[in-house]
């Protein structure tokens, strides 16, 4: 049989220096490296191919319109068969070796395609609807007020991230999930190890540095999470409570509990994505107010614009830096032919600074309307926790802002070294309470 004739549309190759600036973990420690690289890509090669040593080739999708189109088209762009996160060839090889030849490193929602995805997302989707989430407001307000009182007791200087913002969304999501407060530090540590695998402060030091270190650390951290959640699941099957672990642990399809991989990975996805992202967006919002102090005054003068401030904080910080998709068929997107099995990196921070959609995109501007950012993705995988995240943040800043007379930077902010989920790991501030 003759092979199918191949379309010969040239493949634009991204210069290595630009590709490295846009995707390497260490680039994300400095906004002055990643954002100019994204701007170059959007203007010169919006659908460009990166062929970096140590990585399988992949497309970098940098414009808002293309990230949106691919996210919505789950027929042509799928998740399940390839690694959803960009990792080195050595890391992918390590995953295949320990995973019966497959590079799907987890069985959580993000890694599923239709119809499996709809079936499993349906277990919790009602639970995460805006109306249902609003019922948690009183409890969240209590947690927020306790956290703010702790902060204001700190003698006018603190690290907004390390001393404060890491703990409030953590407490909220663990409460919802059903993890006892005493185990929160353990959950925080494991989340930091999962997402901070490349960061010198967060990584698991017992894993030797090397080209497959990220995958080894990921695996080791998942195993720790499994040990923990297996126990809790057993408990909630025998004594269910009003929490998400009880809901998922007792879910049955055709009279069978869901299999253990999918069950435990469900908890891990919620336990990790559910707070790290929200605290990164909240810290990003605080930095926005510090870098653009007139915005602090605008917000102080009219707290009713809080929802706009929250959206702008999420856009400006964009805590999830990428997810990958792979092409299920040959398909054209953004004027570029993509081949079946090609992988594409959706750059959310680049989409969210695209001047074709956002006026003065680098400015932190809380009155921005509309604010159609893609920080929660789009299409069938769009963040299931988005209403919770926004409510979480609104309640926190509702409690904090009226108590802050002024706030300023008291040292250099530091960003986590990660090209997947990252944000500020340190934000020293000096404040006056009122
Ligand atoms: C500001 C905070 C957050 C941001 C920026 C964020 C961002 C994202 C993004 C970009 C995706 C992938 C969307 C796509 O592929 O199109 C996602 C999916 C997901 N998020 Fe969030 N997220 C946040 C908060 C949360 C919270 C609070 C939860 C708690 C439950 C959560 C749980 C999930 C889950 C389970 C998925 C997978 C959904 C699926 O594949 O169907 N996220 N999130």
C-alpha cells in the first residue's frame, strides 16, 4: 500500500534560545525571560516547533485564539496517550518503564479523554457548581478571618507567601476533601514536591539530579500520596461523612467501586491543584497591587470591584504554565498543518498576555473588562475548581483589604523554578494595619 501523501507545508522551527526561554523551568524564575520570549513567538511564529536537545519535538502554541481553539476541540486534540506535561525524553522513558509502556503518568481527570473523562468528571461536577460551592461560604469566611488575624499579629512585616497565603486555600480544600487539619503540613509538603521537582528549595533531595529526575520525583511523590489516601478511603467507606473523599470512595459504576488508580488520583488532583494554584494567584494579585499601587487605592476605595480584581490576579499571574495536547488526526490549526500524534504545548501565560485580546497586557489593571483569560483553560477540561478558586480568593481579600491601610515590598519577590505550576515562593511585605 502506498503511504498517504504528506502535506508539505513547512514546519517553522523556533530558534533554540527562544524555545528555551519560553519553556525551560529556570526561565520561569524571571518574568523578564519568559514574557519577551512569548511576545516573540506570538508575533513571529505563533505555531512554531521546538526541537530542543533532550526533548521530543513539540509545537508551542502562544496566541490566545489558538490556545482557545485547541482546548475546545477535544475530538482532534486529546490528552490520554501522551504525557500531559512537558518532560524530557529520559523522564518519559522512565514513566513508560514503570507504567507498562504507557506515558500516561496518572489516571486523574486531566489525563482522560471522552467518554472516560465525562464519566469521571460527572462524579464531582455538580458538587463544584457555583451554587453548591457558595454554600461553603460561611466556613471559608471563618477560615479567612482566622488567617488574616494571624497575619495582622505579625508586627507589620512578613513573607506574604511563606507566612500566610500557602495556608488558607490549603485549609479550605482539605476541609472540603475531608483531610484532618493535623495532616495539612504533610499535604503541603507533598504538593510542593510534586510541582517543585525542578526547584532547588522544593525538590526531593534523595532523588539524584539527572535527565529523568523529574519523573522519578513525580513517581516517588505519588507513591507517598497513595499510601496516605488509601488509608483515608478505607475509613470513609466504612464511615462516610459529608466530604469529597466519602463521595468519591463510595461511588459505584455497575455496582463496582471505581478502580483504585482512578480513585486515588482523583484525590491527588484535588488535593494538589486545589490550593497551590489558588495561593499562587492570590500572591500574584498581591504583587500586582504592590507593583501598581494606584490599583491598591482603586480597590480600597471600592471593594465591590473585588471580582474584577480576582480575575485580573488570575490572568496576570496565570499559575498553570502549560498543558500538552496531542493531535488525534492530521489537522490544521492557526494556519499550520499538525500531524497525527504531534504534541502541542498550550502556553496559558502567553495567551493571557496576547495584545490581540488584552490592551496593555503587561499592566495589572483591575478594571479590565472583559477579561477573557485562559488561566482556567477552556473546553471540556476547563478547570472544575474555578468557582471554588474565585470564591476562595474573594473571601480572603474581602477579609484582608479593609484591614490593610498600606502595604509595600520589603524585599525581592522570588518565583518557583517550574514550567508547569508555579508562582511566587517568596513575597516579603511591610504593611500598616487599620
Ligand atoms: C486560580 C486557581 C486555579 C487555576 C489557575 C486552575 C487552572 C486549571 C487549568 C489551566 C486546568 C486545565 C484546563 C484545560 O485543560 O483546559 C485545570 C483543570 C483542573 N483543575 Fe484547576 N485551577 C485552579 C484551581 C483549582 C481548584 C481550587 C481545584 C479544586 C478542585 C482545581 C481542580 C482542577 C481539576 C480536577 C482539573 C482537571 C479538570 C478536567 O480535566 O476535567 N483547580 N485547572
